[in-house]
C-alpha cells in the first residue's frame, strides 16, 4: 500500500495496462480480463487485477497528464514490482494520412517538459519505447489486419493548444500524434529498468477537426487493448 495506491502486496501484476481514465480501466478490466478484482480505489483512481489467457494483468488508471502518470508509474514499479507498463489511450492525429480509429505505436515521445526534466540538467533526454514491446505490438496489429502508424509522438502539458507555431513545426517534422502521458512513462520506465510502450487510438484530428463521440471512442478502443495485451506476453 502506498500514498496513492491502496493495493496489498501481491495484488498488482508485473504487467500493467494504464489508461488515463479510471472508468476506462474498469471497462477494460471487465471486458478483457477473467475474474477481475478491484485492488485500488484511492482518490477514485481505479485499478483491477485479473488474468488474460492465463497471464496475470493489472489495468490501472493513470489520470490525465504527465504529473499524475508519474505518480502512479513510480509507485507501481518501485513499490509493487511492475515490470511492463503499457499506456492505452486516445491521441490526436497530426498528419494528413492518419484517420480516426487508427492505431499509433509511439516509438518516441517529444515534449517541452516532463516531471523528470529536472533530473537531466542541460541534457535533452530522448524518451523511447521498449523495442521488444514495440515490435510485438506491430506484429500483433498486423495479425489483426491493422496497419499501425509507428513513429514519434508529442506529449503535451496542456490539453488546449495555444502554440499553433509549435504544432506546425511538429507536423513538418513528421510527428504522428499528440497526447499527454507517454514521454514521462518512458522516462520513468527507463530510470527503473522497466519496459514501456504507448498503444494509442486516434480519437480526433488537429487539422481536420474530426472527432469520435464518447460512445464511438469506447467501441474503437477494443483493438488497442487487444494489441497491448498480446504485445505484453509475446
């Protein structure tokens, strides 16, 4: 048990899927896990542990943004022994060839700042995914007839964009999509020797303004969760 996670020793699996929304953690656990048990309710941040194809899995919310994600990722790894953390969440497409419901596998995650930035001084640390997880996720997607977008994304501190100049430069440099957590997840995992990956579903698009409804988002996230689970145990 920690300040933010009320689970008892042994109740968190070594493999943890991390959606931002705690209610999405509940939905994913009830949809994909066998015999899921709620192991955390502290501050409304739900976490569930069950099995998938015989493998123990925890699905635990991270909250919105890198500061919140950093708290949960640190405690899951440091205090509960998590070794594989996969973010499952929504993302905003930035390239014209990316469509709603597409899957993005984040190879790298650029940012203006993360909660870990102060550790590096003048160094611009480059957060990246675990290659084994990334390759397994791509294989899993293709086996399902899905061609994922694999490349760099942007993790932002602010949901409401007030830097159109920055967006234009990122688009120019091939950044695939924007979200709010992956850069810190990759940094925390690297620091503690854990594996990390972000498997993302495109829920809206920055240039076209297209967006999924709340109901459409839930139905579209099935592929993302199945790809993440398959990659974790490949």
